C-alpha cells in the first residue's frame, strides 16, 4: 500500500466501518449469513471481520519505514503514518459498538510501541482516540488512568461539539465519582451536562452521607429510576460495585461522629469506634433498603404518620434462598444481615486501601485511629479518597503515546554513500 492510495484506503475503511455498524444494529439483514470461525472456537462476527481488514491497513501505516526514523517531519506525521489514528479509530468504533472492546488491547499496545506522539496528529483524531482509550481503561477498572485520558479528550474537544463532549463527560464524571471526586454545581450547568444532575446527584449524596439503604435503592436493577440509563452507557456495574467502598467509608465516619470515642488529645488515648455500632447500623440500613415501608422512614421529624404500624422486616421476595432448595418444603428464605465478621472484614479492607487510618483491636472489637494527635481524629482516621487514590499512580497512561518511539534494533542502515573517517569533507 503506497502513500498515493492511502486516502482511498481510508475512505473505503470508513465505508466498511459504517456498514459493519449498521449491520450490527440491524442483525435481521444478515440473518442468513453464518459467522466465520473454527468449529471448536467462538465464531467471528462481521464486525470483527471488518476490524481485521482495517487493522491490516492500520499495521501497514504503523510499520511504515520511509522517511525519518521517528516518523515525524516538521512536527507532523510523515508518510503513511498520517493514517495511523484514522484507521485505529475506525477499528475502535466498530469494536465498542459491537461490545467487543476487549479486542482493542492489541491496537493500544501497537500504538504505544510504534506510533509517533499523539500530540502531532489533528485534534479530532486525538479526541476520538483518547475517548476510546478512556472507555477501554474504564471497562477494565483502571479508573484513574481512564479519567486522565477522558479529561484530556474533553479539554481538547471543540466546545461546539456538544454530543461528543457529553459522551466524554458521562464517563469522565463516572470515573471521578468512583475515585471520590464529585461533580461541582458549575459542571452541571454546562450545556453538555444537561440531565446529569438528576442521574448522578442523588448517588453522590448517598455516598457522601453513607446512606447505604439509599445507595442500594438507587442502583436496584428492578426499581432504580435511572438504572436503565446507567446500563445503556455501561457504567452501572462499575458504579454499584466500586462506589460501595466509598459509602462504607462515609458510614463509618458518620457513625464515629455520632457515637465514637473522640479520645483525649492530652494523653495517648486514641479515638476509637466500637464495631458493634457498625453492625447495628449496617443491619438497619440493609433492612431499610429491602423493605418498601422502612424506606419511607426519614427520621423523627419527617417520618410517615403511620410509622408505628410499619415493619422493618423485608418482604420474602427480597430475601435469599439457595436455588438448590427453592422447591423444597419447609425451607424459608432468610435475611443475610451483616455480622461482626463481615464488618471486621470491611473495616480491614478499607484500612488496607488507605481509606481508613488506624487498626482493628480484635480483642476489644474496636477500630482505633492512629495519628489523631498530630492531624486530628477525622483527618487522620478518614483521609479524603481522591488524594489516597492519586498517590498510588503516576501520570503515565498505557496506550497514550506521548514521546517519540525509541530507536529500534535490527534496522538496516544504508552506508553506501558514507565516507571513511578522516576523509576530506567528512
């Protein structure tokens, strides 16, 4: 493939990508076509076949050996390398549309190993590539690296491209919430953020308050108001699984403020919190999350007039029953309330992750805060999540080519015109 026909190859690849995406959305059009693949392995879809064809052109551009060794001349990509990100973005678009994002790993690896720096390519290609890189890292639970790529994509995106900025913002906001950074009121007022306050605001408030019951209700698959929207954008499971850590941290902090031993700054007595208090409040909130009547309880000043007739016991349909015994007589479902062992495990995990500062006294069943005399009980015992997470990572993002590729070994260098050492004019 020469540089002369590269525009034709890119144009054909765009048409192939558009066709693959349309057929993926309307599978009834290809109902009679069987996917190709090995008899014993997974069948290859038409989308994957299209990616394979475009990837061949992408690899050819990436391995172009004409021109300079770095592939850069006068601050611009040289030769066929101008098509690297155009073709890579087409492959990524097909893979993400067809829910095959895990297959994108080879594209990101190849670019990191052999591509010129991303910064020398046009901004639309940079923004698109960083968006898909952020999505890929997000889907693999690398949320800090994902927000770095998504933040850069958002910053470089044209302010007039509201749809693109909104797509980037959805995953950027989600990544930051998981990391403990919540959207500001100013962000919600941006045109591309329309409707995000209603979806993310209640979730952020539940996390900040440590309201485990409200958190469960908001992310209930059957009853959550915005769950279908979260599922559509493929952020639901990340929010439900990863944000619970932050809910527990806030819940423990709030319980400490209400019923913890603040310690004595003048002595060596450390601030502590009884783990039994956490067991009681956790059981209450878990029941509240399952019981529709209990969920209406808002405290003494805001509770329902008939609150005295409500029960905190969750309905049987919400209780756990082993599927192997579902049809057995005399087997009743049970409420798996958090016990002391589970609470100890949760507190220990939070300490290990750095979200709690202290240790557990298993003999006294108490959580003790260390460093309170120097920082204060709250600052020492409950560090803010964002600085804790940020301290664990550097700014390098795999798949994001920042510097020029390193010199390669094994390359043939033409020395036919070289002069001997010491020759005149050398």
